[in-house]
C-alpha cells in the first residue's frame, strides 16, 4: 500500500501522524481513575480481531502516520498480542512503535516486544508503597511491576518512561520519591493530570493535582532545566541536571495542549475518536467487516473523519457528570 504523506490534515490545519490503538478493554488491574470496580468487558465478537487491528494500522500508515502506540486496557493481556507488534514493526512507514503498559506482563514479554520493533515503552506507576499500590489498582502487585521495569531495562529499549497520575490525598505525597526512583533507575517519568473521563468513586475536583503545583514542588528539591525534547505527544519535559532522567508533564487542564494535536485514538471496538475529551467518532468496524478484502472504503472513512476532528477538548472538573462518560480503559490509555 503506497504512502500518501500529509493526507490527514484536519479542519484546523493540523496534521495527524500519530495513532493510539487499543487492542483490548480488558486489564489485570482495576485502577480507580481508569475504570469502575464492577466493569463489564466486551465479548469477543465486539472487539477488533488482531488482523483487523493490523489493517487499520496499515491504512493509517499509508496515509502518512508514522507513530503507532498500542494500548489497552492492558495490551499485553491480549492473546497473541506480540503477533500484532511484529506486523506493525515491519511496516516501512512506521518511525516509532511504542506501547503503554501497567508492567505486570513485562517480565516475560519485554524481550519479545523489543524484538518486534518496539522502541519506547511507558509503564504506569502511581505508588511505590505496595499497600497503597494495591488500593489504587484494586488488585495490582507492586513487586510484579517493579520486576517488569527491571526486565524492560535489561532488554534496552530506546526509552523507558513511568506514567504517574497524582491524586490529592491519595498519592501526592509520593511525588519526590517517584522522581528519586526514576533517577535511580535512570529512566524518565511523566506526571499526568487526572482527566474527567468515566464515572469514578471519588470527586475529581477534590483529588485533582495540577502539574503547575507539581512542578513547583519538584523545583524546590531538584535542579530542573526546561528541555526541548518532543516525543510526538503532549508532554512537556524538564531535565534533572546531572542525571539521565527527564520529568514530563501532561496537562490537559492547567495547560491545554490541543493547539498542536497530532493524534487520534481507535478503541478496541474500532471506534475512531478524533479527540480524547470529545465524543466525535467514526465506526470503523462495520466498514472493515463489510469490505474484508478492500481497504479503500476504510481509507476514505479515515480521510473524511478529519473534517470532524474538534479544535480541542472541554474538561471541567466541577461538572456534576464527567465530560466523557466512557472510561479510559474503553478509549485506550
């Protein structure tokens, strides 16, 4: 399939060159900010097959996308997920194949991911306290995640980054310890402001910690220098002087990053969401299944979707209802 660069330009002049594809809504954790405690998972026929996932990625790459992130749920609990990574890793137009994981499966899958062509890996880590970690994740085992981080380091990905969602009164007292851990491990860390997506069992306006506040706290304890690093996503980075660690901030509330948005998300149901914080979407699964041997209708649907990509999200923590009802585990992390 020949590449058609610069094809995916939205109505606001932004080029989409980055997709985030969720391959499952299932996860072996139940993080409180990500999904409900009694979440119901999709049946097999409601979820894209891995072959359909590969078709979607190949079509986007033919339209000029060069960065692909595989997400979930927890992507590594999907049976035969490595096959998909291998398929994507072989595509000539893919500059970066990356993934986001909770780390639970890395001890036995890190080497296969690296061999498949994964260059960078993000690992969610919201606490270094085993008891607290289990409370936040409801079922997670911190020791298993730390083992996964060690395995990822051993196979030498180009970059390993921790992702942390700070929540006031829950884990915000660990800000310094988490950065110290990243420095000790010689890896990066990003702090992500909690987003009002999905109904959860706590008030987000009371648990919210702004990255402006987090940065101010860190600057009192670490020498930080603003970095020009750009990984193609919304994070802004600061280098910790005399270390190998960069601290990133993803700030959908305190610093709206929509003006340079270059990404779209595809759920495991084949829903193409043009914005994380809006409900505009195109259903790709019916197109895939109606045309199993012809990618042209899929290609045209993707091109047409650029017309409805909104200018930005509209998060308001004080709303009684979440801005978006679907959980992060549904949209893809």
